[in-house]
């Protein structure tokens, strides 16, 4: 780390931790105690996050640290993919799925220590119609609920979680189905479904660790589809998941692939990527991009299960 004299730190000013100018000054001092010089940028939108990351790349940064939630990680990472620049993670969001799956500490001091140690892993990234996702992409109920949540926050001034609750209730009341055709490894699958989930690598969909990933470098996408499932059917699937029997559910499909083509009669469709909703043209072309992103991870963390660790190199 001695050759790294300055690190670009990009904070989402609307992140749950309250990224103010005062917080940025405190953060600078915390890095300084680790003998690291940082330049902190406060961004107020996704576009500003991307622009700040692109500026850092243009200036030859060796590391860019993103502070915020999963959407922030996505925005900053989009400028780093395919480069040798490492992404540092300060998990300042609400859920921080990306940080959790990489075993990055949620405590701020520990996260800074991880960045200072500078151990790097190369991980995969998912892509759907040229939009990347570090965690997952989804169609159907979830993008609809997010769109309605944002509308309530904007028009009614409600908090995020209250807005999401009422948005989900409204989405379930409408409960739209999608008629889609999946093309996977040359085979076609036709489904009528309210929900489609595409993961960057394979997700645990059973037990009390549901929603996590054991690894992010297996070079695969995971596709999870419910079919012809009503409101009570979704509740039944959730119960099966908790008791470790989701894969045995008759109305639930799981596929692993490197490329997935999704066709529908809609010319455009809303798609969520790491929680951000975009209107995309169809068909949707999904692919895995293996080992295209460098991320700073804890020195001694290992993947669960087989004990195989990510390949790491000190920065």
C-alpha cells in the first residue's frame, strides 16, 4: 500500500449513514490515521456517482472507494469494470448485500482497515442489456413495487420503508403476470410468472441464509422463476424457503447458465438492477462477465462450503 498516496472516495450523500460534509471530514481523518490520503467527493445522484468515478479513472487512481448501499456500489463499479483499479467498499446503505456476500465488515472502522490492508479479489459481474448488476436483476413485482415506492416518497414525503410497504401492497393487489420465453443453452422455456430473478452467481434460496451467495467468481448467472403462483402461492413459497424445500416446489424453477435471453410481447419492460429500476427494450439479453472487477476484501475471508478462497493480491 505504500505506493498508493491518494485514494478517491465517493460517497452517496443520501445514503442511510448520513454522508454530510462533516462526515466526509471525519472519514478523511480516519483514513489519515491509517497513513492513507483520500480525496472525498459527495455525490447527490447516480449520475454524479458515475461521473466522479469516471474522473477518478481518468486521473489514474489505483483505488476508488464507494460509500453507500448496493446502488452506489453498482454506479461506481460501472466505471471500473475491465480496468485494474480496485473498488473499496464502505457499506453505508440499509441492506449492504454486496458487502455481506464478500464478508466485508459492516462496521466503518473495520471496513476502513480492510481497505488499508488492500487485499484484492477478482469477481464476476452480471449484465442485462448493457446494464451491469453486482447482485441481481429482476422483473415483475419487484420493479413495480420500487417504482411505486419512489413515487410515494416523491409525492407524499413518506419514508423509504413505509413507502415500500404500501407500494408492495399495491403491487400485490394488481399482481401482474408476465408471459415470457427464456432461451437458455439453445432451449426455450415458456412461463407465465409474476416474478423473475436473475443473480450474479448462484444465490442461496433456502434456509435461514436465504438471499446470500457463497461465491462471486463461479462465472455463472442464476435464474429463479415462479410460475402461475397467486398471492397465497407466493406466501407458500416463502414458507418452503425457510424450511429448506424451495427447490422441491413444483411452481418454482431454478436454472444456472452463462447467457439467458428473455423474450416477451412487450416492447419495453421495467427491470431492476441492484435496486435501481430502468425501462429497457426487449428482448433482454443477460450474460455473466467473469473476473472483470477488482474488489478490496478482508485478508482472511473465505467462501463458505468448500473453503476455497478468492485469489487475492495485496494492492
